[in-house]
C-alpha cells in the first residue's frame, strides 16, 4: 500500500464510512447533515484536519486532500460536499484571520469551530470605526445548516465609494460572523446534494470587527505553511475536482457490482456479459483515471513549486482550474453513463446510483467549474490578458 493510501486524512475518512452510509438518507430528509454524522466528522478529526497546526490541523498537501475528499464523496455526495465546504471554510479563516480574530474564533473555542457559507461578494461593508457594517444576501451557503460561524463575501465601501485593490479590481473581503447574528431564509429545496444544508441567508447592517475579516484573494497566510499560500481559489478548485471524482468513482464501482447480478427483462445473461457494457465500462474507467491523473499531477506539481519558494502565478491558477473543470465534466459523463447502464435500478429513490446522479447534476451547476473557466483560460493562452480574477 502506497504512502497516500495510508495517509491520515484517508484513514479518517474511511473510519466514518459505516455511519456515513447509514445517515445518507436521513441527512437528505433533514436537508442538512444529521447530528450523528457531524459528530463523526469531529470525532474522526476530519472537520479540522485541513487547518493550520495552530488550529488543530496537520496541514495536508494536495495529494492527501484529493484522496480524502474523494473518499468522502465516494461514500455520499452530500458528505463529500460538506468536506469541500465546512473543512476549507474553517481552514481559510484559521490561516488568514488576524491574530485577534483567530484567538476569538478558534483559540477561545478550543479550535472546535464549524464554519460554512458563501464567499462570493454579494454584500457590501461600509467602513466604520473598528470594522464594517455589512449588508447583503447570499445563496447556497454550503454547510451553514450546522455551522457555528458563517462566512460572507463582501465589497468594502468607504464613504459610499468602493475600495479598490488596484486600478481595475475592487478589494473583496470575507466576514466571519457568529451564527446568531445571521438571518437565514432557507431556500434549500433542491434536486441533489439535499443533505448539505446550503441555506440562503442575509445580514443587515451587522457590525463585523476588522479582526473577523480577511481579503478573499490573499496569498499571505497569518499562520500555517506553503499550502495556504495558494489562497482560496486554487484550494476551492481542488475540492471541486476531488468531489466530482469521488462521486464518479462510486458510480463506476456500484454499476460494475450491479452488472454482475442484474439481468434485464428478456435477456438470458447478466448485464456484465453484454459486449457494449464491457466496452463502456472500460472506456469510462479510462476516462476517470485520466481525469484523476490530471488533477493529481497538476495540483502536486504546483505545490512542489510553491513549496520550493515560487509565487502562485496566473498560469498556475489557470492550470489548476482547467484540471478541476475538466475532471468535473469527465465525472459528469461517467455518472450519466452509469445511471443509464443501470436501467430501472438507478431510478429508484434512495439507491446510491440514483443519488449520485442527482448529486452530480446539482454539483456541476456550480459557477466555479462552469465553461467560463475555459473562456478565461483561453484568453490567457492567447495572450489577450495577463490575468483574470475569474481564475
């Protein structure tokens, strides 16, 4: 068994599989992860393993993150989505908050802090003495159903004027707000990823201290090692790629197992004996492996460069986002094939293939892995731009 297969994160993820499978259905009905599953994430160590060591984590590298997130998503799509929502949300705050905010949010709570939310700047924050008065409305706050703190992206304003990071780009910040100060409007009645508690919420002139904010595009961690120098965007891209690969892995494994025993009406042998199934199984397995290899190779290569002292460049960010977007598209095709190949089995509510199909087609609607990634990357490749905030 190789070093990655024995990684701490992967062992943690595998340790919760039994309860994850038991709670997948109840979490969907609950529309957020059930209490036993949230507790399992904490007791296993998963909920804080991505944090800097100062916040109870062990600072995994990209290879370990990918394997861990994939395993969580293989077990259940909603659990996997929480893995790429709650875990990074607390990681970002732990790495980038000023010392005063870190002490108030993490140290004062024994580093047991669950955090979720929406980072896109759908709010504004008027600068006041000691902080910001933040107002806005956010959708799809992944993981907020069971989070003590909620993240909210916002645009800082000074006397009604937008604060600029440079001549063309506004400064974007993230507020870390206690749950009791947030107004939830729910809205999470969806086709897939039902168990993620991705509720809508808003703030109205809520005071957020400077110490509880950090720049969305920062590459300068206040604590932790080289991983946090990548910033929010590449780490988020890695999560989306790993999630899609994990759901696709479950679909391939489940339809292969089903094919051995399933005989369709009017046929004399199992699905596994059909030449078209054999061909398509091999084809989609190869597609999955290629996408997986692209993601692992791209992210670990970039990590080696940054660990060696390099700065994160626009081309690096482009390559990582391309890998994530392609892997998601390939995974969607894999899941679609598995769903069709399984026949009527995959349309029965509660079956893993039925849930994987719904989860995949919900997850791939996310703007982070949309075709806009390709157009922005194409502009960079053609020399039409030197950088893109979308990457």
